[in-house]
C-alpha cells in the first residue's frame, strides 16, 4: 500500500505515528523502533500491519523509523540505540519494541508490551519453520522495558553488517541476570518478507554508550 492509503485506513493514528486508546488508560507507553535502509516496500507493509494490530490491542504507542544514510554497512545495533534515545526525547516510554522491517506479526494476540525480563516476540518465524533458531536467540522482534535496556547497556554499536548484534544482545541480557521470555509459538508467529541476504557483520568490540 502507498503511504496515502495507509493514512486513510488508519485515521485514528495521530501525526508522528502516535495512537492513544479512548476510554481507558494504557498500562504501558510503547515505542516501536524500526531500523531501516532501502526497504521501502517492506516498511509500507509493516506499518500497515502494525497500526491495524496495535490499535486492536488498545496500546498507547508511537512508531519510530530510524534510517541509516551513506554507503557504510548496515549497523542495526547503533540504529536501535539512536531510536531509544530519540524516543525518550518525545515521551517517557515504559517499553521499547525493537522491530526488523521485514517481519510481519501474524497473530493479533501477540501483545506488544514488556514484562520484567526481555520478551522475544518473534518466537516462530516462517523462514525458520516456525521454531526458535536456538534457545537464546534474541533477533527479529524483542521488547525490553526502559530500566532493563539501561541495565544491559543497550545494543553494541560496533557490528557493521548483518547479524552478531543479536547474539551480543542475548549475551548482555544473560550477563545481567535477566531471562528471555517468549509467547507460545502459535501466538508468536511472524512472516518474513523476502529479500536478498546481506553479508554477516564483522567482529566488533563492545561499545558503552
């Protein structure tokens, strides 16, 4: 869908990608952080899906698309950290959902909210035959509350290219004593929009921000 179509279909969403439910006070304020570069087709499909689903969940949310310019390799972790810091300038969000642009949630009951740990929302991706790749996998879509993101010191800024920043995040989560929780596989189902695979990232050092 074109952006104009998305806007018309989601007129309840305010400027800046913000929605607040009527008639109730949401338990959490949720920031959805989407790292992005050169995937406009994926982004349109994702925004159309997320707005429709999150409104049904009556979540007070705002979507932040963080775009990387230039010709350097993609640095997903750094974009997540930038999104976190910029979102806090807009509102005191309780929960942060870090979301790949190519993953579409299939089930409306997969709540985009945080628990006291790190909640891995994409527990079953079609490309992985709807199973978790490995027990401590933390890639795709993960929700972490504000205090825990500070506790683990966010993502590393040092991985350029695809992958590795997820494994680094998983190690930070476990090192801090937190658990990785997941919805049941029949709820945490996602479809991956097809795209060319990028090269895996170079090894990087841990960066403290």
